[in-house]
């Protein structure tokens, strides 16, 4: 499986994995804002954007292996890899399966805990309903939780853009991803085992993966740090891109800004 990607800049490779149910289009402000600092690589995870879904059973491990192959395709041995929400789940799967490929980790608006039974049932309900009824299910049941109250009250253009990205999600990919996320394991042991720096970012208004969850992740990582983005909800990179980019820029500066060793 070869992932469709959008990239910008040169130097230290930073791979950013998008949220559910969006695509790499959500990282526009990061490709523009971080390109002078590093090489920003933003793939469409399988089934979303320009990437095919394939025939594999739903699994975050499959998605993590896709990212490892992307690094191979780009000739990159090690990179800073980060993800927001679902992208964070994929990043933690990459940490389990391919820890030697990591220079550092960014986990934004995501959780290390596994889904409780109620949440797993909710994901299966959305998966089944979206296959039957289409993306209107996402607009009704997923979209309202993605943005913080400040964005909903004051940033109509941001809200409209996110709504468009949600509506563009292919139903088959939505169902596949929901089932993959429902089956994910607890990742706190994964975080405790990391031997690279970890930046945890969270929107202060995020009700899906709240600051308390982010703080627990930062504490679990041996070299973890926490950055709270004010006036942002679950999609902090989209809602407050300047603050998000500033946090990532400061983090990657610790790696010297040079390119990673190439194959």
C-alpha cells in the first residue's frame, strides 16, 4: 500500500498523521508554517484523501506499517512522527512496531487508553450507519465534538472548512477506521518504553481527548512534555495553527534541524 502524500520544506523529516475522519488536507497550515524549519510530510491514511483502502482487515497496526513503508519510500531512516486524534493512535502503533524509525514523537488531542465497551459499541454503530446512510451520519454524530466552543462561536470559516472535510470522507474508509480504532490496545506501556522525546499537545477545550488525558500521557513518557493550546478543541492544529506550529517548531529545534540519516 503506497500512501498519497503532500510534502513541503527540506531538512529534518516530520511526518504528521491526520485525524478521523479527515485527510492530509487538515495539515495545510502546518505545511506552510513549518516548511522553513523542517520537511513536513503529510500522508493520507489508507482509505482517506488520495490513498486506497485496500483489502486488509481493520487494524491500526496495518496503518502503522503503511507509515513505515512511506519512510522507506522517502529514503528516511528516522523521523519525528506525530499524529492528531486517530493519527495519534497510528503513531502509538508505530511506536510499538517500529520504534527504531523514530527521532521523536508528537501526540496531539489523542488518548493512550483503550476504548471502554460503550465507546467501542458507539464506533461500531457509526461504522454500520455510515455504510447504510452515508456521511450525513458523521455530520450529525462526529462533527459537533471536533471543534472547541471558541471556534464554534467565533470562527465560522474554520467550522465550514472542517464540515467540508468531514463530508468528503469515504464511507468505506470511515467504517474501516472506526473498527480499527475500536480494537486498539492500551498504549501506556508503549509510552513508558519510549526512548525518544515526546511532545503531547492538547486543546484546552478538547472534550474528546481532554487535557487530563494528555497530562497522563506526558507523565508516562520518560522524556515527555505537555503543551496546552488555548481556545482550541479537538482539532487544535486547525483551530489554532499558529500556536500548534510554535509548539512543534520548538520541539523539533531540539533535534538540531538537520536531515535524518538516509538509506
